[in-house]
């Protein structure tokens, strides 16, 4: 009887460890997505100036 208990002890310990890890994974806080970036908007410098006549840096150049 004692031999069976000693042999089952590592298996039960492993089962307890596995169930704890599974529970933490299922009910834990979700990790942020991998593609999420801190700064996702790329703003053009001087975008607010000259918005009425075509805007920005390219207005000085000839279209042809």
C-alpha cells in the first residue's frame, strides 16, 4: 500500500503542475497582440500648413 502511494506521488505532482499551468493560460490576462505597436500613426511634418492650395512639400514642384 505504501509502495503504491510512493509511486503515485510524482504522477499526481505532475498532474497538479500541468493543471495549474493550463488554468493560468485559460483564465489569465491576454497578452497584447504581436503586431501592436506603440506609435502606429506616421504624421507628415508640416501637414497643417498650406492645406488650402495643395499642401506640403510637393507643391513647389512642377507636375510635368
